[in-house]
């Protein structure tokens, strides 16, 4: 994490976003109530005039403030150590239960699940599944025997593997590789408050959502697919997509048809786990999919996302709190984050 100086403006922006990436880097002192909180505290935001930022809880206590009982800002270091210990245990391949992780870290199972999900964006069980799927992808690429690869990835058997991965719907990998050959894609360009939006979908779900693009961009991505403008069934899906973009809401019900490497797909799943109104850093996404060192790869997976908003890559910011890049420009990214924070 970048430990450089944080300005008051950056700190206040992090508080307004309830950005967990800044937990442990400073605390928010609320002079009117006499308490100090984590930047991500879920309590109602105080008036800016009543806020003073401190580098640590110790400094805040020296100024006469006391720790918030809701967000427990002094527990950040302990929580971080517990999460790292759990990640090490999970990556050992022993598949520890939630109770075992609680015993390992000294937390109750239910409290540790909240701590882990707050830090990583996934529950311990979801993290284990994402890690196994990543291992399975690596093993399948290196082995000619599918069954051997499944066991090597830590699954108890083929049935467990297929049960966990059956939700990865989409056109066959071979169809993606052949530019959508044999696939019909319905599409439309619709006006939105953030500019023209291209939406395209197969019979399995949305395969492209972008801003300020047209049919030519879609055809360059799927040169061998049959492209059909509009359609009655597609119109129903399109209505849901436009609503999800214009008014931030849960869009998990909208089906997707995406294909990438095992690591990319794990990153995209982690992105969909980020609640609206919150952000994560690239380092947090890398950790969420079981490879904390793969920060650059997580950034690359973000850039290769074909479905804006529904796979919310706009919710990923730089470690220092800066907005970072976005394929469709910083103005759209900033507006999406603003709407979600207000929603």
C-alpha cells in the first residue's frame, strides 16, 4: 500500500466513499461527538466543519477523543493480521472451515466472516472457491487429464468442480476464440445521461456494454458472429440494463456472457461483489482472488472487462485514493461513483 502523505481533501473524499482501503492510514475525529472512527465507518457522515483527521488512534485519544464502538478503529491492525493468517491457511490447500478460521484468529466465526469480507470483498468460503477455480484453470492448462487437474486444484472430485463452476455461463470458449462464430448477438445503441451506450447480448446474457461505441466496435470484437439489431426479448433485457446504469441498484440479476482466463474471471467476480457506494484498490482485488502479488494482473483484468457497469470496474481506484483510469473517461467513472454514493 502507498504510505505517502494524505491531504485533508483526500481523507474527506475517502470518508464520503467509506473507503476501506484507507482504514489504518488515518482516523476521523468528530469534534461534536468526541469520537474517532475508521474512514469506512457506516455511521452517518458528520458535518465537514466538525471533522479533524488524525494519523492514528493514539493521536486522537491525546486530543481527548474516544474510539467509536461501532467501527472499532483500534482493531484495524488486529483485523489485518487475522485476515493475512486466514489467507495463508486457505492457500495451504487444507480448506479450513469458518469455525477453524475463527479459532485460528481468535474471533467468533460470525465476527471473523464480517472482518474478512470487509477486508477482501468476499466471504472466506467465496474466497476459497475463487482460489480453487484459479488453481483449476492453471492445472487444466498444464495437464492433459481433466480429472487429474480437478484433484490437483483441491476439489474432492469432478462433481464438486462442476457444481462450483456451473454458474460460469457464456458462449463456449472456442466460440469466443473464433470471434463469436455460430453465435447470434442482439445489440442496440441507446442514449443515456452519460452519453450513447452500446449494449449487446447473446442468448445467455450481456456480452458487451460500453459508452460512445457503435456497431463497428462490436463487429471488430465478434467478427464472425451474426449481429442483429434490436429484438423483442433483447428489448426487455436492454430496459433492465439502462435502469441499472441510470439509477444505481443491485444488478446481479442481469445475466452476463463473458469469457476470460481463470484469473480474469475471478477478478470480474470479485468486482461484482463490491457493494454499490464502495470502492476497492487493485491490491484488494488481487488479494480477493487468492494472489496478493498479482496487482498488475488485476489491473489488466480490469482493463479487459467487456461489460462496463454490470461488472463494476469503475469501483476500483488507486491505492493512494486517486480515481485512476477508466476506458470511457474519468468523467463517467466519477459520475458512476457519485450516483452510487448518493444511492
